[in-house]
């Protein structure tokens, strides 16, 4: 293989190796959230596998370019094609399963509230499955998902730390899981005592209109972890996480496609250079025959 073609292929594979880093990083980020925030442990593995595959294949192509091993480069181009297809499939899948569901604005509240009825499709059914939800809710409890809700305020008169007043709490920007799992829905019209302790108002018939009102408990190990609003909050958190990773993967996919096309062109040019070089040497040998032929 000609030296210029080898250098070009080496640069292409180095760029491919760099492109694998954000893909792998996105998968690791999803894995960290799966253990502490979203508690969904099957989403990160396709991204991690794709990132590792890109990294290994790029190193294979780099070795093939440096050592001029044509068979390695053929495997590199063949494998990279399927990796690009797999990454494209994941991006389409991520946007398809998170196409519906938005937080609802509530009057006099800065945070949004979430309802399971706003979501549909495969991901909703997966999260709402009783057996799988038992695992997710246990993860939320063990991960102390609502521990960060507590935010004491300082009393301006005494200077002592006291429970955050309702006005300050209603002005907070809660995460989807905090809004759906750590407090009752606003429609329940419960009385605020602190961030995770609310008193039911007997004069408001909310149980019929919102079943989550009867599922709320001031037990810190229960709260609203069995509420549909909590499931919706988990789905909203997944949607945000997936969309962030999918946007990064779109950029990486564009880079991989450009690099793949450049790699194919460089590989074709390198083969052409090899053929021209062999043809030139053959003509030179024929026009100036040596006395000794080896």
C-alpha cells in the first residue's frame, strides 16, 4: 500500500477513535444515572457496546493502515458500516420511544407535574410493568431519591434553620422524579408541612379524581413511589437523558459517516496506487531487462 494512502487511512482511523469517546462517555453517563437517578439499567448497554465497538474497530483499522494489512482494512470498513447502521437505529429508537410526554404547568408552581396518561408505547409499558416497577421503586428508595428535597431555610428573626416555607418550596425547580415521587400531586390539595410531609384536607374530595392521592404516604420509605405520577416522573427523566445522549450520538454519527466515506476513498486510492506502482515496475523490468532475474 502506498505511503500517502496509509497516512490518510491512519488519520481517518484516529478520528474514528476520538469519535468513540463521546459515545462511550454517553453510555457511562447513562449507567451512572441508572444507579443513582433514573434506575433504568438496560438503556446504557447498547451505547456502551457501540462505543467499545467503534474504539476496537478504529484501532484495527489504524493497525491495518500502519502495517499495510489490507485484510484488516477490509474488516474495518465492513464492521464500521454495521456500527453506523446500529448507531442510526439507536438514535431513531431513542426518539421514537420518547416522542410523547411533557410536564404539565400548574398555577402558582414553578415545577412541572407529570401524568402517566401523557405517555404511551413500549417504554411506558416497560416502566409500568408491576414486576419491573418494583425493582425501579426499590432503587429509588435505596438511592434516597428524595433526600435532596430537604432544604432548610434560615428564619430572618431568630437566625435559626427552620423548615422551608411553602412559598419557597412552590418556587423551586424540582426534577421530574422529585415532582412525581417525593410529593403528592397538586390536585390532591394536601397541606404542606415540609417537603416530604403533607396533610390530607378532608374537605376536598380528591381521591375520586386522582387515585394517586390515596397512594401517598408520609412514611419516608413509601411517599409516592407507588403513584402513577412517580412512574411518569421516571419516564420524563429517561426522556431527558436519552435525548441528551441521542443529540451527542447524532453529531458522532455525522462524523462517522464522513470518516467512513473518506476511509473508503482512501482505501480505494491506496489500492489504485499499489496497482499503478506494480504496473510501473513491470514496465521498467520489461524495457530494461536485467541480466539476472530473481
